[in-house]
C-alpha cells in the first residue's frame, strides 16, 4: 500500500486549483478592482523631503475629493506635466519619476486616484478614468501653458484612454510601459503561474470591458506621442507598447529602454530623451 508523503497539513493540487478558481471568481465578479488597483493610504514622504517645494491640491467637485501635488517649475515655466502613476501605493512613492522636471523648467501636477493616498473613495476602472478627466479639467481651467500628459503602467492606460476619448486634447502624451488592454494583461499575468494558467481565459473574459486604450489610441493622431518600454519589464510585457505604437497615429516616437518596470526616469539617458521630445514638440520651448 502506498503511503502519502504528507500528513495532516498537506493540500492537494486539486484543492489548490479549486481555491484559485474561487479566489479569481471572487475578485473578478466584483469588477476585478482588487486585481487592477493596490492603493496605499499613507504618504511616506513629500516633495519637500527631497528639497522640492510643492503645494497641496484638492479637487472637491464632481465626485470623491481627490488629492494631488503641484510642483512649480524653477524659473519661467515652459509647460505643465500631468503625471498619472501606476496601480500600486500612491504619489508619495511614485514622485521620483518626475521630481527632476521642475528644475528643467516644467510644472508638475501629480494626482492620486480615488482610494489612493489622501483621496476619498475606492478605486474602480470607470471611476479612476473619471478622476483623470477631473484632474485634466482642473489643470486646463487653472493653467494657460501647454499640457503634457505622462502616464506609467496602468496610469498610462487610464490617462491615454481619458485623453483619446476627450474633445480637449493635450499638447503631448508620454506613455511609459502602458497597458494596451485590460483583458490581455489579465491573461498575461494568469499565464505566468501554473496555479492560475488554466484560468487565464476566464480572467481575461471577466475583466472590465470598453476601457481599453488600444482601440482608441488612434484618436490621439495629431498629438505628439512618446512611448517608453523595456524588454526587461516583468510586469507589463513589451508587446503592449508595441501594439499601441502600431495603432497610434503620428507624430510618434518609440524608445525601447532597459531596466525594470517604470524605472525609466532613473536613467539620465531616458530623461534626456524625454526633454528632447518636449523641446521639439511643445510650443514655447526654446
């Protein structure tokens, strides 16, 4: 008689698979918000901790109260960069991607989506896209400089979608490792683990539909676009940016970078590529 190598606490592969199905169904039937968004309420630092002056911005009309930071340019501002961060934590942990821009002559506006940092509410895809629009409308109403929308990861997806489906377009869009399709990224993530691989199709089908950037990216034709993505990215596959770039109208540029997910602006060379793009395409640049 064969004897089990486990006693008591051993969990069979079948039970693990069933647990994975229950978990995935529970998350996806609630709109998959728990798969897409991982907010953190605590602000671990402010720009002032890094020697950068700022002021708090509160958006109170049209939905949950949203919080952001305004970083003024040093000297005369050339444009304003509207920064939309990735799906985890909050602006206090993502600010390093843009803290260097004010000394180059650019204002920066960083916004936390609903449920992130000091912003009220709970994140879900349609609401987060509306938050991006509210931030953009506030910026346009209080700013007569060119606006550059810079989104990273899921921030790139929601920012790009909001801009592509708006009648008011920014002067430029920069997307760093943006998600092309939410069903597609759900499938990509599920296929990475043997436990969830059999359910990759289910994960894809249960993701929110109608908010993918890839089908609408062509509406940004005429708006200068810059795409960054690294083949080393272990979170969002390079193919997402390649698909977006293929569907986008010009003028457009693609820079294949190196390094981990959304670490682009750690590297001086990629900062310089962004500055050259801005100087070339933003009116009023020297």
